[in-house]
C-alpha cells in the first residue's frame, strides 16, 4: 500500500498532517469526484481513525483517491506554533473547523483533485454539517456525516437526568468565574471527555451554535446522514444526551429536504463495528 504523507496549512497558520492514497493507475473512477476527504471525530487523528479503515480501502478499489486528514482537534492536546500555542480536542473552538476544511480542500486541489467528497464521523460530522451550513464551496460534490451528536443545552437540561449535565456546566462556570478557562477538567455527559471550560461552553453553550438540527436546513450540498441503530437507545447511558431521539428527528428533516438523505444502520454502534459493509452499501446506494 502506497501512502503519501501530506500537509495542509490553514489561513490562520495551523499546519495539519494527513495521508493521501491514490488508486492503481488506469482504474476507472465512476464517482463525480476524484477524492474523498475523511475527517475524524473528537481526539482522533488521521492514522488511528479506525472508522475509516475499511471505507478507505473500498473507495480505492473503485478508483477513487482518499485523503485521511487531521483537523486541529486531533488528539487530546498538543503544542502548536504561535499564536495558537495549545490545540487539540481539549482546547478546540469548533468554529475554527472552517479554516481546517478549506485548507484540506486547497490541499486536494494542489494534489490534482478538482472535486471532492467530504465524509466525517462523530464530532467531525458535526463540523462537516457546520461547515456546509456556513460556507458554500463549489469544489464539494457530495458530503456524508456519520453519527453526528446533537449539541443542545436546552435538551440536555430538560432530560430526567439533566442534573448530570448541569453538574458539568457548574464546574465549567466555576473555572470561568475564576479566570481559568484554559484548565482541563473531566466531564461524563454528554460524552466522557476532558476539555477546558472555554471549549465546553463553545460546544454546549446556550446559543446552541452547533446544534445540527438547526444547521441542516441551511445546507445545499447533497448530504447523506447516518446513525447506528444502537446509538441513544440506552437512556441511562451518557451517550443518550446527544443521540436519544435523533433518528426520528433526522428522518423528519431529511424527508423535507431534496438534497438530504438519512439512513439508520441497524445493529450498528457509534463506530459501526461489524456493520461497515451495511454502511458502505447504504452509501453506494445513495451515490447511485
């Protein structure tokens, strides 16, 4: 397997690493795009995002190139060049993903690809939706968002066990009041993670800036949404905060939009373990 390590540099000076794989010379690509840019979820990175391992191989076998890309939220934390200093999942501001997405589209162009498909998973899927809703880029042919959590403070607090989220919110507020928005602290809901108070309020603030249910109506790009059938069904599990009831909501939204399709992948968990074939077939049916 030949892999070319590549980089993308954002407009605000962040250098991101990734990997480009090209299909065998002479293979016919029947897709309306030359490359799929794959974006990882929270704390992931381009070389361990196992969700995409099988999918990348399948695209290559059909004559389509693949870029596995880091965004600035890769890994938990790392030192970045000034003026950013510290980045990673614990420190990221999701709005900055727009610069990352543009940078990877630029990099794809530099490597000879005029049109791209964007496929992102988990938090990456939220970023995909946010980018598509806020930006219009003719280089994007199609987009897929697999298992995007819903960030809705009002919904979290309204749950019967909403006090669990309120506890995390109170700790983030305490740090903010003490001027320590840069201190990492652990949370249990809406996901088990570690982040700064600044990142917490950016993701889960009262303005619900990244609530995908509010963003989806603004997207014009052909979009395929998926959820695993096992996501959000255990209402006592922390993941229920972000996924409970989402299948019905996404299905309703997709029915009202000609460019959006939703598919529930039965028996799939958040990482689609054991269900990659079903996910791939669903995506191929959508492409056709």
